[in-house]
C-alpha cells in the first residue's frame, strides 16, 4: 500500500469555488489535490439553436476560425505552445453551447488560460482565412454525409424539429455557409463570445484566486466591442414532430433510427430517462444488444441514444442491418418497447442498471476533463454546483413507480419518429414500418 493511499489522500473531497467577474464572466473551479493534470474549458452558452437566420452554422464556423490566428498568435503558435509542454487544445460545437478546452500539466495552467482567452477575445478572422476555412467546412459537410451512421442523426433532427433552430445542422449547409458574410460573423463573435455568456471552468490541483487573476488579465475586450446580452431563457421550446421518412442512399446497410420524446435536463425525471436508456440499449448488457445482436445476430451495431436539452429531449434506438433483416429488427424494437410499457423494469433489473449508471458516473468523476465539463454544464443549465454524491442520491431515488411514470409520459407510438436510410425502396420500407408498428391511434 502506497503512502498516498494509506494517508487517506484520495478521501479528500474536491473543493468548489465560483467567482463572477465585473464583466459577467463566470469562473468555476474544482480543486483535486492528487492530479498532475489541469483541464481548462471556456464555454459559451450559445449553440447552433441560438444562431440568427442569416448566420446558420456560425457557431461551428467561429470554432474553426479562432484557431486561424489571433492578435498575439499565429495558427501554428496556438497549437505549438501547448503541444510543446505536452498539452493539447481543441474545441467542439453543440446545439446549445460551444466549448474551447485545453489540458496541461498543472504548472502550465496559466498557458492554457492565456491561449484560450486569446481565442475567445482576440481572434482576427482574416478574410483569406475566412474563405479557406469555409472550404474546409464544406468538405466536412460532405464527409459527414458519407458516414450514414452519423448522418442519419442529423437528418433525424431536421425532421423531428422541423421549422425550429434545434433542427438546423450544427455545421450549417452549403447554402447557409455561402451566405455568411465575414463581417457579420466577426460582429457576432465580438458581441456574443464573452460577458455573461462565458463560463470558464477549471478542474485539477488549482488555486481559484490565481485562476481568477489570470483570467482577468488575459481576457481582452475593447469597449467598442461590448458583449451584448442574449437571454437563453428566450429560447422557444420546439414541438417534437412524429414522422416516417425513408432516404434512399447507396450503402451496404440499412440504417434505422426510431425516437421518442424524452425529458429535459431540468426535469424531475431526467434520471429515469438515464435508466431507461441504459436498460434498452446503453451497453452490452442492454436488452436490445443482447436480443438483436447476441441472440439473433441481426446486426453488428445496435444501441440507444439519449439527448437532453434545456427544454426537452429525445431517446432514440439505432441499428444498422441488412435489408432482409429490416422487418425483424424493427419488430424487436417494438417488442422491447411493448415489454417495457407492459411490465416496466423488474426490481432486479432496476438495481442492476442503477448500479451500472452510478458506476459510470463515479468512474467518470476520476477524469479531470469530465469534471471540468460537468462544472460548466451544471452552471449553464442549473446555475449551481452539483457534487457527484448529490447526483448519486438522485439516481437512488429512481423507483419502479417513477420509471412507470416516465414510460407512460414519453414512450407513446403516436409521438414516434422513424427514419430509415440506405438501399431501400420508399414505398416498401414505409409499408414495413406500418406493418410492424400497427396499433390503435398510430398515425404514421
């Protein structure tokens, strides 16, 4: 037994602190004394659903462009300074937020803060880089369309949230990208990427006051570029559409995606959705995986996917299968949902999957980057800090009764969306879906 463990060092709980700067920027930190790594994230609480009509794809475009050079650093300097000390820097865009993040050794945390601050407040958006990076993203759009297992989710969102910003592709489209003006994009960046929209989250062996001091010095905003406020509470909650759509595309497989409405981040039953998702298709012990892949060998890939937003959510079942097995796979999907609606989850299964979800959360809590992300997401969604123990207690409160209420509220065939993609004939595929899911009130 090591001295570190015998001394009980791993039992020391992390220490959370929060500071709101004069300009509205929120800084949240969680101190972990037994790690050499520091993870820093700059989160903008605006995603693709918050883009104005003339800037569809803007958040993702900005994510690319900030790495092309700032007033202090060239594109090469941005990555080389962090890689030179063994660190890394990256970014991603979602429908509800954008994140720029870095991981370094704890002694290099100030470099992470400085580089990310540079990206957020001092990017240049040079005209020639704007044109080149637009071409890169157009290629990214084409590549994503070649991967049908990913592409089917983009098309599903377009259908299920038709007419709402949540349904627009994060990458934008060829048309929207060509319509974006460099000056409008730069103005959007200068007026939206800071102030109360910016959350700086840091996890590791960190000193909160030092982080606050470094952020205050590194973030540079001109008075003429004062950040404008967007109230994310003004987001309009979308309707979730029921639909049946078939997209014929050359492929070795037929890709199936079936979805139901689910709970929002802030719903009381969001942890019921976690358990139902894990039970149905969240892992190799799930019902769909065991039945469709292990027992019947109908496909290689089958799983469920839970996506929660601030105001609603989706729970989706995916499988990639051969055309000849399509009807059987769809039938197994229906059997799994029917059994859940009829019998609920047994006490034995409920305890098994609750323990599985809790274990995943606790294992994830040992990852500093996961903790950094959790800090920021909890601040964005709830405006408060949630300990790992508090989350585990919420999972403990999930019961057969609460699961039954969730199933009754959300798993209704009238609200279902069905998308098939691959080498299938539309009329035949739609008839197969209607045949499998025939039930009173089914409106597809």
